[in-house]
C-alpha cells in the first residue's frame, strides 16, 4: 500500500514536469508565431492549451484523492499541497503562452512587433523558455541552489521589460497606439511567464527545506542543507 502511495506522489511530480516542459515549448512556439506572423502555428498553440488544463485537472483530482485517502503529514503533505500550487502557476503560464499566440492571430498577416523591437521580443521569448526548462529541472532534481538561481536569471527578463518601455516612451516612437498596446501586452505576458517559473522554483525550495526562499539562509543552501532527499519524492 505504501509503495503505491509513493508511486502516486512520484506520478504527481512527473505531471508537473510534463506541464513545465509543455508550457515552455508553448511559449517558444508562440514567440515564433508572433515574430513570423505564422497563423497556423499560432492556432496550434491556442488549441494546445487545453492539454495543459487537462493535465492540471487530472493532477488536482489525484492530489485531492491522496489527501482524502492517505491523510499525509509532514513532508508528504508539503509535496501534495505544494504540487497543487505549482500546477496553478504552470497552468497560468500556459495561458500566457496562449495570449501571445492570440496577439499573433489578431494581427495576422502582419507581425504585431515592429522590426526594431523584434530582437528584444525574441530574447524575451527565448529567456522565458529557458527559465521554464530550468524550473522543470528543479522539480526533477529538487536542487535548492538551482532553484534560487532562477530569481537571478529573472533579473534579465526585468531588464528586457524595461527596455520595451523605454522604446514606448521615446519621443521617436512612430508605430502608433495599436502597436504600442500590443507591445505593452506582450512584454507583460513574458514578464509574468518568467515570474511563474520563478514561483515554481520557490515552491520547490519550500518543499525541500520547509522554509520560504526569501527566508532561507544562503550559507545554509550553499552548504547543501537544502538538498536533502525528500520523503516520497
């Protein structure tokens, strides 16, 4: 019975990894659709978001059943509760990738991004995908040091977001209000996507250590105190 219980805990973790990889791929594909004005690719990203929702619903059902049947305590309880929160972050990330694709669809056959900002948006899309890939790795490895690195990596996204606003506020902006709105929304979508990746990593820190990331002693994490094996993981 206990073996089946821990297998179910592992399967919940596997579902989180699947979600993270799926939404990471989705943001990459949405970025390509946006920059290349690829309507077919945009439509595929929009339609595929339903799969993320299905995975989340299935994960929530299994987690609630575990809570009801097994009444987990201590670390096992943290695994279940934290997994539910991470699945919400990942589902929202999928929505944000879908939003990018919807902007691409709305402006087809043109790209919503002017040529002088395409490099910046491409970098934001690539960074968002890398951050989510690292979040998936954190879920698998339970590596606290790697989880904490995501917050530093996210600083680059914030810098890119500020760069967009500098362009928008520049007196030389000549692309019009509609494009300004599109760029503002797109920048926000990528910035929020990155925030959700960081949130997933922070929840893994709590899962492993029992402490919130901003309360964790950096020296303790560096010494490896936060990377002890997790019961049931």
